[in-house]
C-alpha cells in the first residue's frame, strides 16, 4: 500500500492522476454521437424484453448456458447492416479487439499497426505474441516500406488500424491500406468504433465497401458509442465467426450479456439506420466547429470527424483550461499522457447531435477567453518580476 500510495503521488506531481466524477453542463465527453442513449425507444425495448424473459442474467458463457436465440438474431441483423457474411457479439470493444487479435495472430506472425491505435489494439498485439511493426500515423510510404521489407517473412501478415482515430479525430486512408495489403499479401483489420452509425454509407463505417467485397478480414463495430448501448460486434466471414467462437478467449470465457441487452442493441441499430439527417447535421456541425478553432489559431490535429481536439501542450495548462470551461458550463476533460504523446495534452471535444451550433460557438468563445486570461496573467507576472528585480539588486547592494 505504501508503494501504491507513492505511485499515486508521483502521478499527481506530474498532473496525471485520474479521478472519477460525474459530468455536468453541455456534455463534450460523451460518445453518444446520435443521442440514442436517451432515446425512449431503447428504454421501451428493454422493458418489453425484461417482461418477456425468464432470466435477467447471462448465467454463463454463450458456449455453456448463456446463449439465447435473440443474440443470433441481433448478430444476423448487424452483419446485414455492416455488409458482412456474419458477426459475433462481445461484451465490450476492448474484449472484441483482444479476442480477435489473439485468435488470429501468434509468435510466427507479423502485425503492422498505426502508431496512434487504441490501447485495446496495442494490448491485443502484445497478448498475441506476434512480432509487430509500428508505422507512423497514417504514413502510407512507411507502411509500404515495412511491408516490402517483410515481404518474405513467414507467417500471417496483418495490418491493423482504427478508421476514425479516437484522440485526433482524423480518418485512416482505408482504400490505400487495402491496396497495399493486396499488393504485399497481408490481411486488414479495422476498428470502426468511432465510425459506427456515424460515418460511411448509411453509417455502416468507413471500411464498409471493403468489408462488403471481402477485401478486409474483419471490422469491429461498437454498440456502446453511437448506438447508445453496450458491447461490440466483430464482422467478417462465417469462417471467421466460427473461428472466434472456438478460439477467442474473451468470448469463450466471458459470461454472456443479459438477453434484454440484445433488444436494446437491435432497437438502436434500427433507429440508427434511419438517421441520415442526424448524421449529416453532426458531421457538418463538427466541421464548422473545427474550422472555427483553427481560425482562432488552435491546433486540431487534422480532425475531420465529430472528435475535435484542441492541443494545449502541457498537462497543467490542459487541466486549467478544462476547469475554466467546466466553470463556464461545459463538461470537458483534459486528455494527458500516456493517453496522448508528451507535450500534446489537450481538450478532446466529443461532439454529439444533441449539441447545438450555438453552444459550439459559445464553447469556442470560452476557450479563447481562457487563453486571453492566461496571456493577461502571464504579462502581469512578467511585469511584476521586471519591477521587482531592480529593488532586489538595490537591497543587495
């Protein structure tokens, strides 16, 4: 306990200690991109499902007592939505990525991973035991050079990438990645977590065309973000789904989710399919907001999605900016290392359809007001120091 306490103090000294707290005000931390988490139809679907089910719990893994026909039905609907032959549900996106990567790759295999991939991908690669090549973020020249260098390497070769990157809000060049994979005999796995129900044709994801034509091995879609529910689905071939049922440890050894959750996911999916207008409005509003920040001189890391970062730099500054915005009525959290690289601590604005254009204008103004306040304080301190210096010298003399 003494060592743990010291470790927490060390985190605190670097302004990296995290705490739990509810958010208040305009919520800019939420991944509920379409506002479905508060949709009354989801609550009604769960209530009806609870009324018609014998059991409220999963009771065991799906390979033992936890399977229910409703899960197969939801997986079939999700596969149709994503454009794949089959789909398999996992309890979380983290579990899906871990299960997928560890069941497809081993010590004789090679995985090429974007430098900014999510922690679940990083941990999945580590646990797989596969050799890894980390290529610079979205750098296709570097990826091709790595593929060419390892052209004759034995074992499977897999390229893994997010489609919408969770911290920078930019988009992977999926078509180029698929072309390189085909050229050098590699497979492609994509994490569509922040694209599900928001990007691509009908919200089917950035990589939907490639998945539908069988040009990628798998796409992971989350149910806990824009679909306002929980869990994740790995979409791909029927063979892949059967392989995961037999080899993905995070599937095999996890208790099934309660059957009523399937009803919530199904309802959310059906609602999301019909929300083209909401998707278009969210994307346009996000683009306008990002452009307004750039005009004011903020670094937004090439954001082209509903995730819009504003880089502050050091941890203390990011924490101070977040506190200022919170006091101004905006629920904002500072994102700090190790989640992002050193020196790029930031505010990560996660925009949802429920946030209005007016509120985003007010947010931009508040952020600029914080910066102006910092400049004023810094100037005043510099002036005070300049005046104090001669006095100190005189006293010393």
